[in-house]
């Protein structure tokens, strides 16, 4: 049975997308070979499909993107940096100082601490004071080191002040 | 991170990796926005609001995602449901052709053709922008079930199988709906593209 234009037109969309079974596609093809009108309809449908594929892409505005990003960041709990209480365990202290707990062994004699029930504890305020002392010591050591490295300077250039390297008379 | 699948990124986000979400967001936000934009008849402000709502919902419900579902399918399912609820709640169809999902699509077709903008003046080479606008308007005026299927396949590029997952329809129904939608567009826009109508 030869396909008519109405039947063909109803199948053009599937034919264009190659979704027809072999025999049905063959019938459509046979009709198209003999029918210029349906050929043009197929061409028009193809062009419309291409125009639809080429529709412009719309982009969300930067403000929306930023807001969503901020919400995502807020939704994720920060790493374990919760405020430490006034008394720290050894593990808390390592986390607070951001060091490996094993590396604290060398400093346990100098970090202020106290013991309860065999457990070593550290008062956070005392630890902070110890940190401040270490900072001051560290700065003083750097200053001394810096001085010891300065070359002898002709007193004429220094307005009469003479810096001497260590060990020099 | 660019080689990591969407599903893996989602699992990383579930574990607290916000950068995984950033990458997922970057990959899908434009694609999703275009779907929402056309589902809401090119209303930009509403589309921006809905995009934010959908991603906020994703962020808050991230632990509900299971990797057995393809991420894009899951995302568009959430988006599609949001769009439908939004349209219904805002009485979005006021002033437009009111079409119920229960109505006969063939009856809808007659009503749709009457409501569509006037056909092109017959110029054989309309400006590209005018053609784009005509296509967009014609899509926006489609019955809802035709519109979502057509947008997902013809514009967004989803396969019929993926659309079936998103819309919870069998694939045969998706195909039938899509081809009917395309024929509907051809009835209105055929003269815009050189071809002979009988």
C-alpha cells in the first residue's frame, strides 16, 4: 500500500530522528522520493530542529551564583576548630597549636600544666602566656643574631658609633 | 577534580567538601537555568529565584541523594517538580491559554494554534532574532506536558530514556509526546522555515 501525504507527514518527525522501524522508514523514504511537497516539509522540519538547537543560552546572573555559593559554604561545618574550653587535654593542646601530639613531648617540661587523676591538663590561659614568652624569646634571639652578623662599619660613616662583630676587640 | 563524576562529587559534598559542590554547581547551573527559564516562559526574575530555591533545596537535602540515581536526572526531577508547583501556586497561567494536564492534547492543539502569535509575514529570510523569538514564544505557549518534554529533549538534549526518568513516564509515551509537540510547532512555525505546506 502506497503511503499518502497525510500519513507521511505524521511520521516525518520520527523519520527525521531515525526512530522508525526499517519497513516503515522505507515506506516514508519511498513516498519522499516521489513527493516534492513532503520533501520540503522534511527540510523545513530539519531547519526548525537546527534553529531550536541554536537557541541562545541564558546565564543566571552573578548575584544569584554568589548567593548560592555562600549558602553552600555556610552549610558545611568547619573543621574541628571549635572554641576550646578553659582547660585542655594533651590532644586538645596539640589541636590548638596545630601540631602533632607526639611533637609536644619535647616541650612538656616547659608548658605549664597540672595533673588530675593521672591525666595531664593545661589551662588555656597559661598556655597562651607561655606562647607569648616564647614569642618574645624568639624575637630577642633573632635580633641578637642579626646584630652578630653586621660587618664592622667605619665610624666616620656611622657618625661615630662603631658596631663590632662578636669576638672582636 | 574535573575528571570526577557528578555522583562522586555529590558524595564528596555529602562528606563536607564544599569545593565539590562548587564544581557541580558550575557544571549544571546554566543548563538548569535554561530549563527553568523556558518552563517559566522566559521570566528572568522568577527563574533566578527558582534556581536559587532548587540549589538551596539540594544543599539542605544533600544527604538524601543516593548515587544509584544519575545526578542530572535527580537534579532535573527536583527542578521540574519545583517549576510545576511554582506555576500552579502563582496561577501562572492567568492571561494565557489555560490548559489542564488532563485535557486531550489534540483539543489543546486547536486552541494552541489559535492563541499563537500571527504567522510570519512571508519573508523568506526573517532576522535570526525574530525567528528565535517566534520559536521561544511558540514553545512557551505549548501545553505543559508537551512543553516540558519538548524542552528537555529538543533544547536541553536529554534522551527519551532520561526524560522518562525525570518525568516518571515510560519511554514510548515520552517519544509520542515529543513528536506531537514537534508537529505542533511545525504547524505554527513551518512557514518560517522554507517548506511547502499543504
